[in-house]
């Protein structure tokens, strides 16, 4: 029995990655100093792996994005990887590569543009460089199918041909790693957890037939099930890494089709995307069943990259003790793998028993009144009182807007001054009254600017909000915030996901003060601005003891209470933003109907307003035609 872990956060416990890279951008650090900082971070990551698990990848570190690194390595953007200014120009310059969401997560990657004429060559052997520096692990590489599938510019029927052209470059990389002594190569292919067209399967088989002959390949998928798994069984691969948390259909595949005894099954039984502690005994039982079912060598691992978790719970001293003892971040996931191996090989231990033994009660997490509201919902709660054809003339009469009215999405820049004033308020350097007066001045000036420009529907600018999810989550019961639970969203941009741990309710108005103040400064309509239930869920860690649609409906009811307050205050338009509506969708179309049903219902529940109130929404970040 071996343990394996991958994707450990590069951000650092104290956000050292962010400070180092931004220090270089600001010319506070030179190239050598940046390299030294990144090297130290990498040593910390490797030390965490080595402390708790038997095996791990090497070469996961990047200065900005691992897909950008791969595009450079493959000659798509043949810059000198040692020219950091050119590198960051591709990442964030005037003509930077476009950015989009990494599968259905809140991480973003930089998108390469390819065509059928694109030629690939080995421009930078980053995996070999990393392995030579640290030959203790398996060299890390994003697979060719995922790289092509996540690029733009290709028609679906062109992908097999591009995969054929790309394969020799991967063979060259893997061969060099084998020559350097690598026992196996960790290849990430999360795109194999998407819907894979039948026309792609043979091309994938041909590519991995060649790759497996160049070096032993550990092929990892995650975020969902790998439905093409049986079609790859006969390839000479070293093993497969499978997500058995968010890809539960993988268990059905293994039960139905078995697993090749000569290969390693890396069983992802520890969650890499959510924070709730692993039930060690249940996970151990699942692993034992897999061993009996398959007769193969089974390793235990995280089910998805640990980059979706903060570094450690250890510093979270202000969390509810009942919550703190029930969650695990990246370092604790490594600890779980160690405990799980001990449980499987040595039997019950005090440490394993203690891991899932909790000292604090959670009764206060549950609100009967909220549960009763959800249980009492009827179909009419999800529909407006009048159809659009009857609402529209009422709204036109009320708003008196021109034929083509103008407005903005809503949020205006969070300037350095705004951030400084917020920090001064939070640290007690200015009073609540002084901070409120400052925010009102910002709102007043913005309303005046919008009127001077000639916009028709105005916004208040959201100067009081740190983050569109954090702002609302902080004002709702049943949602907690960490002090140090930072994640990378893209580049060096970080955020702290809330933890939805209990029943959600609004204890008091959340936006009324700022919106009504803005409306008092103008005769034009001002929009109320809310973040929708799906986006709050998508950018949070979510409780797992009730169905996710129940969580969505609880949040939607809290938001609808806010809508009703805005209506009573005379606000004629409410915008409910859902930028994560599409990104949160499952990877496989077969699962879309169930998701879009509850997602749409939650939005309609939140937006249940009087006929005279106009509801707007804003959706972005994703390909809505896909």
C-alpha cells in the first residue's frame, strides 16, 4: 500500500507566491530574488509531501499558469522561458492570452490559440529541468489531449489530427525523462473526464500507445468520472489515477469492467475540492473493496488537485470550534492519507480514531424556521405573478426609459484609496461613521459621474464590497469565513472561499443602506445589486449533509428577503448576478438537466419580485454556447 498526493498549493501558507511575483512586477525584487523565493516555496511544498506521503509529482510549480508553461514548452509561444518580462507579457500584458475557467472550478487558465497549421516542437523541456533538480518524485506534465481540448481555434474534427502532430513532442519529453531515470511520469488528463467524442478515442489510444512506450505513464483524471477508461485498459500504461469522490461513476465502471491486475490503481478517496474531513473508516472500507474487486495494486490519493484547498487549518483560530475540528485543508489532506495507509496496513490506531472524533456539538448550525420555509415552497414561489407580456408595460410606465437604455454591470474599480480606507476601518484606525461617510462620498461622486455621462440606469459602485461573494456571505447565518484560507484564482489573484456549514438565513438587510443612499442622490433609477445563489455556492465550500439544491433554495430565500426590502424602499430595478451559472455546470451533458433545473429554480426563487420590479442579471466567464 502506497500513498500518493498531487497539486499541493503553490501559494504558500503566508501567500509568499503572491508577494514574490508581485514584488518582481513592481521591480522590488530582481529575477534572482524571485527565483530564490520560488525555489524556497517549492522546497516547502516538497517537504510537505515527503512528511506525509510515499510518492508525489515534481515540476508542478509555475510562475503564473501551468497551461501557459506548457504552451511555451511545446513551441506554440516560443519565447525564452528565462525572459520573465516576455513571459509575464503573455500572461498579463497589453496583448495577453485570454483567460477562462479551468473546468468547473474557480481557477482560471490562459488559453492557447491553435489552428490545423500549428506546428509543435520541443522548445523548453520544463519537466526534465524540474526532475533533474528534484529526482525524488514523478515528473509532472499536463497531457496532450487536455492541452488541445482546452485550446481555442480548433473545430472538433480537427483535434485528432492535431493530437497526432503533437504526440511526437510528448514522446520526446517522456523519452528524455526515462533516460534521466524517472520511474514513471505523472500525466494529468482531466479532459478525459469530459464527454469524449467517439472520434477522439482512437486518437487518444494511438497517442498513449506511443507515450507509454517512451516512459511508464501514470494517467490522472479528476473532477468527474472517466467514461472512456475501459477503452484504455489494454494500453501499456503504468496506472490510472481516478477521482472516486466527484467521479462516483468510476466505481460503477470498476465494478462492471474490473481493472487490469498489472496496472496501478491510484484511488482518489480523499476530497481535493471540499473541506470536510474524510471519514477514514469509510474510505478504508472503499479501498479494501477495490482491492478485492480488482486484484490490482491500489494506492490511495487525493481525488483532485489540492490547489483547490488552502494550505492548512492550523492558523484558523477564530472559527467556530465545531467547524474547525471538522474541516481539512491541503496539509490535513496529506495527513489523512498517512492515517488512511496506517489504518489499512496496521489496523486501528489512536490517531485514526481521534481524527473523526469531535468534541463540539453542531445543533446551533441548524435553523428549523429556514428548513420549514424550504419545505413549504410551492410552484408559485418559483414564478413571477404576471407573465412578461404583462409585466413589461408596467415597468415601462414606472421607469420611463428610452428605447435603448444604457447602464453598467455594476461594480466600479476598487482603488488603492478604497482598499486603504476599508483596512483602516477594519483595524480600528477610523470609526464606522467615518468609513460610512467615505463610502457615501464615493457613491455620490459616482452617481454624479454617471449622470454627466448620460447613463439611464445607475449603480452605486459597490465600493463597500471586498468581493461579490464574500460581502453577502459575511452577512448570512450558516456561512463562515477563514482568516488565512486563501486560494489562487489566477496568476497572483487570491480569494478566500466561504464555508457554508449550516442553514442559511439573512439576519438583517445587506445592501439597503448603500443602494437607498445612491437612489436619494438622483431622479434616475438605481439598480439594487445582489450576487445570486448559484455563484455563492460555486465560489464557496458547501455542506454535504443535505442536497445542494436545498442549500441553493435557502440562499435564494435569504436573497429574496433582500429583494423585498429593496422593493419596499422604492428601488425599481434589482440585478442578480450569476457569473458562475454556466461554470458550475457538470462536465458531462448527461448531468446538465438536473443541475440547470435546480440552478434556474434557485434564481427564479431569489428573483420572485412584484410585477413592477424589473430584474436584471449578469452572466460571464464561460462559453454559454457550449
